[in-house]
C-alpha cells in the first residue's frame, strides 16, 4: 500500500485551489516563527509542494478547455484580461521556483531569512491578488450572462 501523496492525485481545480490556500497558511505560519535552520526543511517541503501544484493546476485547466476558457468562450473581448492573468500565473510559478531554489542554495537560512521571508510574503500577496482577480472576472462574467 502506498501512503505517499502526490499532487497528481488532485483531480479538480477546486481541490487544487483549496490545497494551495492550506499550504499558504502553513507557509505564513512558518514565516511567522523564529528563524532557525530547522525551519528551512519545513519551508522547503511546503514550497516543493506549491511548486509542484503550479503545473498540476495548468493541466487541470487544460482538461476543461484552457485557462478561464468559459470566460473567453462567452466573452471573447475579455481575452486580453485572461491572457494578462495567465502571464501573472506564469510569473508566480517562475518567482516561486526561484525563491525555493535560493532558499535551498543558501548555506545559512538564518543569514538570509529576513529578506527571503519578505520576498515570500510578496509572492503570497501576488498569488492572492491573482486568485481574487480570477474570481472577480468569473463572477462578473456570470452576472453578465
């Protein structure tokens, strides 16, 4: 019996988003703790899963016709907004990978913890803003149907 979890087990966008927000909570908790070397291990574990979730989320979108396909199909004039959000999501993916790799490469987490913690908080803010923008676009599209 295999008790290991893999992000490929997530089969819906709703589950993916829920898991991402749970991990953001874990990340926030880790960043609020006193910075020591043992924190890096847990921080990297959370970041690894978040990094793995990004392509999984893209695959789940593809299964449903593409990123925000419902909005584009009903309102083609909103394609530019959708493309902008999609680019922001790619930027989120790239930035998170870079932050994770920087944390992994540092010899001493304590020496860079304040700066990288600030960078991670900025990433979390951007992540939340993109998700809010997606939700707002979807809600507005449903209201205009």
